[in-house]
C-alpha cells in the first residue's frame, strides 16, 4: 500500500503525462469553442451570394442566392436561401433548421408547383446546386459536429493561424477529416483541406477579402473551393452583408416559404 | 383579366412599389406513336406557352402583391388554347396572421402519384393528366400561426370549371365533354361560395395536416347527353360535397413515408380513398454525385370498379435520378399498375438546363394492357413523346 503522500506524488507525476496526451484534442476543441464564442451574438444577418461554377475546361455558370440567417440560443442556426438565378429556379427557397449532431430539418419550396416539400437531410455529402461545395460545407458550424486535434501554429498571410484537424462526428459525412487554418486573433477560417473517405485530399477551400461588421464579426468576401480530383472549382462572392436586421423566428417558418419575397 | 392588369398597373405606379418581372416562354412539340382512336384527333402538334409573373411589395414588405398569367396558343387543337390567371393576389402580413385576397394557386398534401387532399384549385386538365397544372381560384384566405399549429381559413367565391380536350384533342374521353352545358347541383351554380379549413403542424420528423372542405366538387360527374346538333356528348355535372382529408409525412433516416386519406360525401355516393407509400434515397451511387430515389405508392378507392377515379387499387413504382450537376439534370420514371386488371401506364421524364436561361424537357408516356372497361381505355392509342424547350427570364 502506498502512503497517501506517495499516492499524491504519483498522481502529480501521472497527470502531466495524461494531460499532454490529451492536450492536442483538448486544445483543438478549445480553439473551436473560442471561434464559436467569438461569433456568438450576431443575432441575424442577410447577405447576397454570387456562386460561380467552373468546370475543368474553364466554362462557368452563375447562381444568385439571397441568404438570411438567424442565431438560435441552444440550437443550430436557422437559414433561408432564396434563389434568383438561374432563371428556371427563380423563387425556389430552401429553409434549414440545423441541429448540431442531429440531422437538420429542411424544407424546399418549388414555385412551379407552388409546393413546399419537407426533404430528408441526413446525408449532406452531396453537392450544393452542382457546385464543389457540399451541403455539409455550407451548414452552420456547431462545435459538436466534429472532434478536434490541434496540430501547430503557422503564419497565414498577415496573420498567425492555429492549424487544427476536424473529424466529423455526424453520420454520413463525405470526409474522413478536415484540416483548418483559423487565425489566432479573430478566429477567421482562412483555409481548409477536405480529405475524402479514402483519406486522399479532395478539396481545398480558401477564404479572403475579410470584412468586419458591427465592429466585431468577421465575414469573408470570397470563398473558393477547388476539387483536386475533378478539376472543378466554385467561387462564392458575398456582398450586402447586413447584421441585426430584425429577422425573427416568424421569418423562418416552413409555411412562409409560399410568400413571394 | 383586364381588371387584373389595371390592378397591377395601379400598384406598379404607386409610390414605393417595386415590381419584379419573371417567367418563361416555351415551345412544345408532341407526337403520338399510334394513329388516333377517334375521328378528328391530331397525331402531332406544336404549341407555345407564355407564363409571365410580376410581383412586388410595399409598406416595408408587410404588403405584397403578385400577378401570374398563363397563356397557351395551339396550332391544331383548339381545346388546349386557353388563358388563365394563376395568381392575382394581395398578401397582407400582420404579425401571426396572413391575409391573402384575390386569385391564388395552392397545394395541399404529400403524395407524389396522385393528389387526394388537394381540392382548392380546379385542375387545368388540358395542360396535363397528372393534375399538377391548376387554374387560379378566387379566395379570401386567412392563415394564422399558433404555437400548436397553423390554421388556414378559406372562403372561396366563384367556381372554376375543369378544362377538357376538344374533339381534336388526344388524351380524352371517347365522347367529347361539352363544357358549355356544364350543370350544377346547387341552384347558385358557379356562384356557390365554398369554405375550407386546414390545420397543419410539424412534430419533429412528422408533418401532419387535417383539412375540411364544403362546396362544389372540383371533380365533375360526366353524364351522357347530346349537343345542339344531337350528337352524343358528355356533360359535366358538378355536385356539392364535403370532404375530410388527412395527410401525413414521416421522415425516418433516408426514408420518407407518406399518407393521404380522404372521406368524401356527395349525393351520388359517399366514399373513402387513400394513397400511401414511401420514398427511399440512395445518395452518391457508385461513387458519383448522383442520387437515386425510389418511390412506391399504393392507391385505393372504396367506390366500385369503374365508378371510381383512375386510381383504384393501383401501385405506383417510380425512380428519380438527380445528377447534382451544373445543368440540374434529372430523370423521373414511373409505372402505374392496376392490381386488378393489370393495366399499365408508364412515364419517363428527363430535364436539364442549357446555358443560363434555357431548360429542355423530354417526356415519354405509354399505356399498355388496358382493359376495354377501364377508364384509361380511351387513352390506349395515346402513347406520346413530348419535347419542350423553355426560355426563362
């Protein structure tokens, strides 16, 4: 039997070893939590998005989408996407209630049929509107959606970045892991690499032209997603960002999709 | 229609109003594989359609308006040439109440193969046999949001008669329907005011709707008669009816389960009908971006064989390929099989975008093994191929 003092001494020796084994995961999680905390309190925003799809031979096609988003206490965000272009899908709307690890609730409004359809949203690995962005890349980034591992610090442009790995904790992700570059000052996601189910590099996201809103919240003006395996890429250009526009839960009801806004 | 245009122009010119203009113009060619069963019917034709839409808002978007028209011009078949106001609507948003006054087109229900609970709008049957093209319905509609559900109250003044193919049209009954002689059970005829109510709510992964309608049935009985020249025709007779409808959809993993049930009471008969089935989707098949959805729906109707709708004890089996590409390419295919007499109809429909503004649709419909006494017997020579190119703006 150890004397109490010896036990304490052993514990003191053992804890730092355990802590350092755990610290990469812990530190990664802390960074993700800090990034979420930094962004908390934006309340709501609206923005316009120009999405330009480019194929391997350089041909492009464009989509215009208006986005409205509402922060929800204790749950994932709610978001409404309204399609303006291409013209044949004009008036199509997609409403999403995101819920961390649980599958999102999602509704689609099809103006040609004047019909609101609840859709299954469990599998989010498919492409959004034929682009190189998957649904899961564009969803609300909740801390519990991943487990994390801290890798290193390194310069990223004008800033210094935390480089962390994220492992999807939700079912049916198209990825085995992601590597994210998040700046240490304001937790802006500058770059991310996506590894497919065969663990090979699939896509790289680079974000730029960051602007600050309400003196605090940062949003990228551009996001470019390159698929290394198909040679396709998609550029998102964000503009007309407006925060705290007075949106409420009543603007995010499935039945209001029939309104002609 | 002139009044609706005037209404729009008035709104467009009023201070602070902002109008958006959109829509499509399309050319459609249709060819039939077999020669016509009845005299006068055409074997192929080309038609043009135009569907313009204007909408706008005022009062800080508490008031919205919309005007949507549909026009089809036809070279051979006068029965398909028509114009309709799909929407001419003023929408007022007042907190948890939404008021809609004017003409509107709406959709109730969840099923894919047929639409039982969807009774507000009349079917624009010359536009398609699937019941998804509908005529605008005049209404005063209050939608009220409660924590425990959404309530819809509708007053429907003014009835719209179903459109039917003329003698030259394919996909019609053996005897031509003489819409000029349309008759009504109610002495108010097409001026009868109908009422409808609906409750709907989402409970987690379950969506539930309960609806009730009382008024002029949108489905006419077709009674034998004769036209002015003494030729035999069918005369549409619109009864009064009351209908209770229930629709439910439940999402479980990659499954979507659907049910629609109605109980309809009218002077000719009281009956029940339901459609129930599921959709299961395989995502990213064979390591591509393609999704493949499978659909199975069973329809039953308590009316005796021959008296019921086209869907009595029928199974619908369908598949949907979504290519998830830049052109939004899609293929839908479906069989309807009558389990009692083994009659079959098959349809496959493919569509994709061309450039930024064009969309092409190819549709093939066949009917086979149809019994002589089946409602579909009149269509047994009407297998067709349809190509549509639409320009959207």
